C-alpha cells in the first residue's frame, strides 16, 4: 500500500511541476526569449518592437499587449507592424513620448503609418482640437468614439489625394493625452474605386485599434 502511495505522490509532483513550468513560460517577457522561440510575426521578430510587447499570448487574434516605454499607455499592437526606433523619443521624467509604427512591407494594398505623441497632464479639449487641425492644415471635425476603457477618443479624417487618406485625433483622460496621426496610402496597383473600398475597410480596423488605447500610470518596480 505504501508503495502505491509513494507512486501517487511522485505522479502528482511531476504533474504539478509541469503546470508551474507552463505558467512560467506564459509569464516570460518576449524580450527575455530567443527570436527563434517566438511567433513568426514582425512585432515579435523585430528586436526593438519586442521591448514594448508584454507577452507572447495575443490579447485577440493578430494583436499583442503593448506598453509604452514611459509606462504611460497600453494598447493592442498589430502583429504585422513594427515600431520605428529612429523616431522613438522619451521626454524628461517620462512626461512625453513619441512612437511611430507601420507595416514593414510597403507592398501592402494599403500601407499604414501611425504616429502617437503622448503628453502628461490633463488637456483642454478645444485647444488640442485646434492644435491638431492647424498641424494638418485642415478644418477638422472631430467625433467622439466610445472606447473599451476610461480613456476618451476623438477622431477626424480627410482625403489628401486619390491615393492618400489621413486620420487625425487624440486620446485623453485626467492623466494625459496622445495626439494621433495616421496615414493610409493605397498601393499604386489599385485604381481609385478599389482604393476607396480598401480605405473604408482599413479605417474601421484602425478605429478598433485606437479604441484599445488606455492612458495609465504604472509605478516603476
């Protein structure tokens, strides 16, 4: 009888150890893993972008959890894009941060380029709208969109030419705000009609991504 009890204890110990190892693997930061052990997607294969991705477990299909280096905002990051290290910048005391990201394949039917500029401190909504309108040289009409968190989102869009469209906007709460600028450029292989269809489809996807942005305060450990 004692022999069987010992055997049962050994089996339970092995099963428990496997469970712990699986949990540990899930909690490992992508930055601590080798590229060959990561999903074969640009967001995790690009060394600089990995510094922002918090887990190899997607938050939804095609998107990974993202945290800015200033620890000021989170969002769902698209697996097919990478952060441009040349244009990344953090201000003193993490009070500002600029992040740009885009497709790595310019052969996409619609090439997307995102620019996010974070500023600490609650903004005055009208002043931000005026500043963004002037920066785009357009009289923009902003529309508030319900988000998935306590951060408010306002966006406007306009057509620059037959192949290029822009989305301008900002996310904000009492902690800070993010100026948003996104260009959507159609590939030259698309005619005007196909370009318009693709832009409509991609604008919807862009808005869904922007709705995941959440301005937060995360204390340094």
